[in-house]
């Protein structure tokens, strides 16, 4: 046990972080109690506003008012736990201020699974999907090529599209005859307008709280105009001041339905991409010296989220994702301390025992919720477009994205086509989001087959070889979508190696550079006629001593192994071989 | 490789662009070593250098050594991430003075004086 | 009469064009007969493939097979005339190779108008809308701010979305019970795959013909698998070899319904934006020295299209737009001569008298048409996204685009909401495209109100004034979305003026620069304490003589008025004034 | 404004960056007039010049005049669109030799020789 705890808390070293100038309290800083309290309350308030998806899910599950309140309270507890995990630093959790909220991606599929196979299948699917994610997470770097930004962009875009009907229905509250309610529409438009005006013309801090401001104003208008179902107040269940957030009795024991697990795993893959992006954003915002993606911290953030989601699944709730609005709040207020995350998580877990908190959220007027949903949809659609176009488009990427969206829309606008599919596939096929993302993943993987992953450069006369090698690597790196920093490092090491081989007189004839990329590694092989060099790791020279040395000869001698050392340190693995007058030098770089 | 020299608020700046490698290091060495004895401080602006090989590192270290013996100050500025990485992993960052940009380097020199 | 023809053919001078190196025959070149013939046949074939929207429109109008053939023939005639007009050079037509095709934007609204008010209302709407466009065209530069790229992007995006159901229905050919036809689906997928493969891995010329290749292969597969309604062959009307393309008898006399005219005018506004973009593209591709948008040629191209559309309207067909695929063909084949355009137009007008040509297009198997439509939809969606993101996004633009798309989708996915609207507004509201574009136009116009169009710069000490002025202009130019070349010219002229005022000793005290932008003009006013300068236009110096002059004094004297001349030529209007010790210098630039 | 001088395939190139206006024209003039008498041809690379005022035009014309009297050839290269416009509307384009880029200018000089 003791050993397990030691293992868990001995966090692998990652690069030291430095607080940027515009941040008041960095990740590791412990702000004074007053500041912490204000920050925690702000983060928790924003999180509570975003609980609307939990409420929608509860209502669509057909729960009675008391059931919806209990479901919402249970969600608050689960997401509080996720937030707490993100704030702790261990081998499985990142130690960052990342607040979890119910995911707009998950609720459609979650409800679909419940209506097809009942609540216990949903519990099984959520738990299984997140265990799968936990197993996948360590393989993340290897799989990156299968989930490029344009695939994530399709997902974000389709999430926006899927929210629209829900948002419009709540905003217009049409009656059975389809006649829309004017007070509802006004309240919704006011909510939307208030959010938009705050975010366009407000200062930085008002902008972050625009959701809360919009909901406040919208609720007042809705109450004044009567765009509020007052009968819902009659149905308010008798709530004690204190109640344990318990799972729904129906969901007590999980059942495992393969189709449900598959459908929910796709959803969690989308979350995984989202979680990686959020963790990178947070890490970038809170580190002045940020240079390269810290894969350790993103992996731990994804694991923390998956662990939290397993608990959510067991409690019978849907799963969560990191709230980008809360990241924005942290950045705008300048308080990014992970201790605020721990505090927010604990506060939420406490509040989940006070049912009246969930009740207030449940009672938020429908048109106000509708306005928030429409706002979210509009910005998800744009964010998706920006993600799609964040890499240069070519014919393959254009078609991958365009066709995926076409298929996604088809499902949304022509639901009749889905009705004749086999039962097991219907939950997947019925969701435009799932279908679009699966299409994008499959097309992306198909088109990868057609892309040559191994290219050879025959050096030409005239331009220096190192320059040719650098241009060659940059060109193909872009074509493959390899990370720029890895490509640059490759160019450095290959250039150094060419120089070393040349100056050392190893090269006797033709030289070629073969480059291979497989998402995990970039492998550069220099083959040439001649002998193989010795590339032994030696101790680093004492530079300070060299600087103070009497003569330049000492300096030159001290630096004689510099070239070998540089190559060895730039590349992750180096090997040399020779055979029949031909030699080759292989440099490998982790990607 | 191109070398431009100018002075900004009486601080000598040598701006190098292109690649500092085996082919070009001799030219850079001549320029740097010729300049150092006559100034109290020299800023090497590497903003437009996208490649430094070990030959380039050697030139910089020679410049630093020459500066030290003549009581001058050699300051590096504006390193691109990949060049910075080479300075980091070779240990050069710990013995050289490096600033984010030329204006920052000049400000630092004006504040604390040459050498 | 003679005088009218003279007026029409005396084309206002625009900048001389130079053929780029990769173009074999430029706009004004007359290729040899053989080359012309091949180019004309290729352009006409591609155009005929794109007639599918005419066929769809005819079928959805409820015409019998003979009627569809006649409708398609009439379309070929009308679009041939439009193509001919684009090829001619006159005061109203541009003289460019631009091929007209039935527009995917128009057909939904066109059919909507026919089903609501009958064919004669459609004739009236098409004619009226295009007359309105003819009146608007000269005001184009003035109105640009109301139709920025993101509004055009919403239009293109929504066109893609609107095509989807049509494409999917034809691809899957579901029966009454909703069971899809496997042969249909296979034929459609093969068509789509062939087009995609040609455009991804084909050479430049194969890429341009990918539509034709895809349709050919798809048709063969459809016939082999029996995914073709052979019964349609039984219904083939008795067609003579020759028949006059006549308007439908039902549409003989136009009626004018305001709601129909409004709906169709919105469609034609979208076309107008599209036409401007196409004309600019063509001009850019065919002129080596292309520097700035030639507003004369784009306006004449829009007018030619509108005139052609008035004729189309009178013939009882829907309207056309320039085919970007044909522009691509012209560029890829290197033949951009306007005489090819004239030839293509004449050939199409001839072919319209041969009904079997239209029949072949009408008989193209449904799944093949479906595959083409899906391909088009996918690329329209991406093209729309790229247009939207072609300007830097800010909160206002994000919300404008996002909300417009949300509203467009709402109409597509929740058609029930539209059913309770007043009859007159239903044709507009029923089209997701029209609603989305109108929303984008209105939101864009609303947010323009909130943007300050006049800004004042108080110069600071330290940085040279000309530098401050240039940075100020570039910042605000981007904020306003002003054209970069105009902003750069403004910076040049203001810098020169500041230098002249300074060196001439006119400035005695504080200086300020006030900039105002209203889409038509960029106005820069320099106000300062001091005297006003004289800025009289003088003759340009004989530079050649100055170069050969004996001494530098002559050179300096010759250039003494250079500063004034530069300012006068950079700015479109210059005026100076002074009052009570304060002077001001106003520089105006056309936008 | 920065001025960098180098030779490419034995052709002298003077690359100017920044603004050539009243404040900087004297420096540019000195550099150009000092260089011309010693070379058969000089390429003025204006690729990185984003602003030329009438004072800048005057310097270029003086350079061209000096080149003509010493039998040398002054060639301009790489003008940005806005700088090109100033050369066009002032009529300077018609009396000066202007190429699209420095490599093109050098190729033209190597083909036809200096002067």
C-alpha cells in the first residue's frame, strides 16, 4: 500500500514551468485565502451555469422533478470529483485548474442508449468506454495521425449542429399546433443578446462572466413576461436541506451491450481529443517558457478525466469534459493555481449534498436555456470551422471534412434512412455527430494509405547538402502533418551529421537521405559510399574552463567531440552500420 | 549567411541571417573577432538564423572567450526555438548571456554597462 | 441607332492585360482554328454535365419527359446566350471566357415560387430580380461593406447544405418503405469515388475533367447493375432531330408577385457576389501584371449575367451563374481566349435546337447525378468555410456567421416552425439558404453601426510620424476590412504629406491625423497648428534629361515638386484649408 | 533602415530594408554613391523596403545618374506592390531598370554584362 502511494505521487519530471507576467498566481502558486475563495466561488458559479446539459439529460430520461434534481446533484458530485482529480498532482492526474462540466457531446448518445437498452446499459457503456480510453491514453502519441485537427474540427462542428434543435425548441416553446410563444422568444433573444453584447463590448472580466450575466437578465425577462412554466413550481418535490446524491435505483448494476459500448467509445474519443486540446491550452497559458507540447501532462489530464468518468458512470450519470469557459475565466482573472481547482472540486462535492442548488438550475426558465444553447451552437460551429482550417487544406482533407459533414447532415435531416438499419447499429447511426466523426476517421485513415511515408533525397551539386536536407524535411514534414519542432530538430541533426561525415572524410561517393515517418517516429537515414563514423557519447566539456583557457588550441580540443554530442542529444536514437563499402547512419526522433 | 552591423543607442549590434555552419563559420568568426576588441559590448542578433551547427557554436564560444579576455561583453539575442534548443542541449546557454530580443539585450547592456 | 452602337462598343479603358507565362492563349489572343475547336468542345461538354440542375428543376416542376427535355433545351439556349455575352466586349459586357450554368442556388427558390404562385410568377420574379441587379451593379463598390466575404461564405456554405437531401435521395433511391437500393448506392459511390480519385491523384488536366470521367464510369456501373429506371426509356417522347427551344406555354405572360420578387432578389444578390468573385478570379488568372481589382470588368461581367438572366426569365427558365469548373478548365488547358467563350456560347445555342442533346442529359442515371451532387455539396461546404475564415475572425464576425448558420439549419431541420408564418413570407422563410443569408446581411449591417468609422491619431514623440501614421492606418484598415492596397496607398500619401509639411516648415505645433472610412472612400485629414501648404499640380519633370544633366543642382531643382506630384497622384482628391492659425490637409482615396 | 551588402556570383547587391524617407535617405545616398564607382553593376534589392518617399526617389535617381556617368549599371529588384506603384506614378519606372527579384536581376546582368 505504502509503495503504491509512493509510486502514485512520485510524478515523472517534466519541464519546470514559469509564470507568465499577466498571470497573478501560476499553477503551483498558493494564493492568499481571500483570493482563493473568490476564485473558487467564481469557478463554481460558472460551472453550475453549464450544468444545463445534465438537466436536459435528466428531463429527456423521463425522470420526475425530484428525479431530475437528484440526477443533477449526482452530476455535480461526479464533476466535482473530476475537477478535484485534475487539481491533484500524481502519476495519473495532472495538477491543473481544469473544471469538469457535463458534455454537450455525450448527452444525445447517452439518452439514445437509455431509450434503446435501459439505464443499466448506459452505466455499462460509460464505464467500459472510459476504461478503453484509459488504456488508449498511453498510446496517444502513436495514434495522433488518426485524429488530426480536421477530424476534431468535424466533431466540434457537428456538436454545434446537434445542439440547434434543442436550443430552438426551448427558445420558441411551440405548442402542439406549432404556434411559437412570443414571450419565450423575447426572453430567449434577450438572453442571447445580453451574452453577445457582454462578449463583444464588455471588458475582459465581463466577457468571461457573460453567460452568468445573460442568464440573469434573461431569467428576469422570462419571469416578467410569464415565459416560465409556473406550474413547475407546484411540482417541486419536498427537498430537505441536505440529501445524499445517490445514483438512480434503476441503474444499480451495469449491463454490457457491445453496440452501446461502441457508440459511447466514439463519443469518448471525441472527448479525448478535446481534453488534449484543453490541457495543451492551459499548459501554454500558464507557462511563460512554453516551447513544446508536454505530452506527460496532457496524458495525465486525459487519465484524470477518464477516472472521474468511470465514477460518474458508476453513479449513473453521463460523463464530463473540461470547460473551456472556465479556462477562459482562469486566464482572464489571472488566477490559474491548481489549489483553486482543488477548492472548486471540493466545494462542488459539498454543494451536491444541498439539493436546493440543483433545484435552482433545474428551474432556470426554458427560453433562457434555449438562448444559451443557441449561443453555444453558434460558437461551436465557428470553432469547428477554425479547427478544420487550422492545417492547410488539400483535396484529401477538403473531401474528408466535406463528405463527413454531408453524411452527418444526412442523418440529421433524413432520419427515415436510419430506421431500416439493424437494431444494434441504430444508436450509432442515429447520431449525426457519431456518424460524421466515424466517417472522418475512416476517410482520414484511408487517405493515409495513399500517402507515401518513405521518401529518398538524392543530393544534387551546387546547394550545400545540409540546406537540401533541411528543405526536404520541411516539405515532407508539412505533407505528413508532422510536428514542426520534431522536423526542425531532425533538420539540425541531419545537417550536423552531414557536416561531420564530410569534414571527417568519411564520404567517398554518392550520398542519399531516406526519411520515414509513421506518427511515432521520424527516421532519417544517411547512406553513402565510405566508412562509418564512430559516434560515441563522451562527457560534455567544461565550457567555463574552456572560456578561461589560455589558448585557442585548448578550446578547439575541448570542442572536438561537440558534433557527436550534438547529434546524440538532438536525436532520440542514433545507430551506424556499414557493409561492403557502404555505410549508413540512422537518426531517430520521437514524434 | 549575411552579416549586418549597426549601432543602436551606441550599442554595437551584429545581425546574422541564414545558416552558421561549416561553410560559413569562418566568415562569422572573422567578423565577430574583428569587432569585439573595439567595443565594450556586442549584441549578436540571431533572430534570422535558422540553423547553427557545432562549427557555429565554436565560433560563438571563441567570440565569448575573446570578449572575456578583452573585458568586453558578448550578448546573444532573438534565438529561434530550434537554435535555442541547440544552445540548451550543448550546455552553451549556461555560460552565455542570452536575451529574448535585441531591444531587450540592448536595454540590459544600457542598464548594467558593458562587460 | 448608329450612335447607340458606338456608345455600346466604345469600352472604357481599363489597364492593359499581359498574358501570364503559363497561359497559352490570353483573353485577347485568337488561337488557331483547331485549338479553338477543341477548347470549345471541352467547355461545352463540361457545361452540359453541369446542366443537371436544369433537369432537376424541370422534373420537380412536374413536367412530363417531353417537357423536361424542352425545358433543358431552353436552358441550354439561355445559358449559351449568357456565355456569348460574357465573351463579347462592350460597355455592358466584359469580353471574357466565362461559361454560364444553371445555378444550384436558384433552383430551390425557383421551384418554391412556381408551386406557390405558378410559372408566370416565376417569370415575373426572375425578370424583376435581374432588373434590380442591373440597377444595383453600378453601386457595387458602395455596397461592398454590406456583403463582406463572411456573408458570401454563409451563402456558399448553405448552398452546399441545401444540395445534400437532393443528392442523397438520388444516390440511395429509397422506395416508399424507405428501403434503399443497393445498386443505386454502389453506382453513386463509384461515381463519387471516381471524381475524388481523379481530382486527388490525377494530373492537372484529368483533374479538370474529373466530373466527366466520374459520370462516364458511374453511368456504366449504373447500367451494369440495373440502377437505372429503364421504364424511363419507354416514355421517351418522339423527338425530331431538330426542334426550336420554346418557352413553356404556361409561362407566356409574367405576373409580378412582391414576395416572389423579394425571394428571388436575395438569390440574385448571392449570385452577384459569386459573379464578382468569378470575374476577379478570371481577371487575375489571365493577367500577369494583375495588381488591383478591375471594378469595371467585374461590373460588366455582372451586367452581362443579369442581361442573360432577363432573357432566361422571359424564356421561362431559371437563371444561371458562372461555372467555376469551366474557369478551372480554361486555366488548366491554358486557353483563356474570349473567342473560345464566344464559340462556346454559339455552339450551345446551336445544340439547343437538337433535342437529343438535352435527352442524353435527362437520361443520366439518378445515382450518378446523386454522386455529383454529393461531391458538389462537400466542396461547397469547405469553400464556404474558407470564405468565412478568409478574414480574421472577431467576436462580431464569429457570431454573425455562427448565428446565421444556426438559423439556416433551424429552417432545414424544423420545417414545422415555418408552416404558421404568413403566406407571403413562407417562400423566403422556407429556404434555409435565403434565411441564413438574410440573417447574415442584417447582423453584419447591425454590427457595422457599432464600429467607429472615424478615428483620430495624436502623434507621439519618439517614433517618426510617418511610421505612426502607417501603423495606425494598417490597424484600422484591417478592423474596417478596407482593401489592403488602398490602405497602403493611404500610408504612402500621408507619409509623404507629413514629410512635406515638416520639411517645408509648415508645422508650428501639435499635429493630428483623422481617418474616416465609409466603404466608398478612405479620407485622411492631417490637422496642425501652422500654415497651409501650396499643393499645385505641376508638369512631371523630364527624368531622362535630369539623368543626363551635368550637375546635381539641376537634378535637385527638377525634383523639387516631386513630393507634391506624388501626393496628388497617390490620392484621388487633395484639398487644403486653414483658419485661425490651424491648417488641414485632406487626402481622399477611392475604395 | 538597414543596409546589407554582399556579392552574388560576383554581382554587387545592396539590400535595403525598412523605410527610405527623409530621415534615412542621407544614409542610403552615402552608401549607394560610395559603392557605385567601384563596381560595373549594382543591384538594389528593395524587397524589404515597405516605404519610399520622394526623398527616397531622389536618392535612387542620384544613384542612377552617378552610375550613368561612371559607366556602371544600377538595377532595382524585388519592389513590393506599393513601392512599385510609387515608382510607376512618378514616372521612374520608365527610366530605371527594374526586375522582379534579385536572382532575376543578377541573371540579367550576367547575361548582358555590366553597363
